[in-house]
C-alpha cells in the first residue's frame, strides 16, 4: 500500500512539473514585434498572441478553455487580480502553482489578457 501511495505522489509531482512548460519553441513572436506593438498602442491586448502563449505555457494545467484542470479556472481571474498581480503569480508562483519560466514579455501579454476578462 505504501508503494502505491509513493507511486501516486511521484506521478502527481511529474504532472505538476509539466505545467511549467513554455520553453523556447519556434514560432513565438519571431519578427512580428512591429505588428504586435502597433496593435497594442491603443491599450488593446493582442488576443491572438496571448492565446498562443496561454496554449503553450498554461493550458496543460488551467485547461484549454480556462475552465481549470490541475490548476484553477482562469476565465474570471481579471475580477480578482490586476495585470501586475497576475504577472507576479506567473513569475513567483502561488499556492501549489510553481513559478513559471516564461519570458517577461509573454508573462505581461498573458497577464494583460487575463486581467481584461471579468
């Protein structure tokens, strides 16, 4: 019985570790910075880019539709936290969520997008 519990605990830790993804995959912003900065001059969020970062770095734990999975739902997180608070959570972790290894620009993009949802 103890071996089974240890195996479950180790499996759970591997699943939590997988949530930290993000990495340096090709296809990020790669040359589209001029277009992205133009879209954001109005204070608008580049939703398409934010969704792409979310899919690569967050969806495995928070669900493809932000409905929650291993991590909590994020579909109304903007009513609870500001963009700055969300960025801090991404970089430093909170509760059982570990700090995420994502670029500052990507964290800011996702945080602004999530904060705009109420």
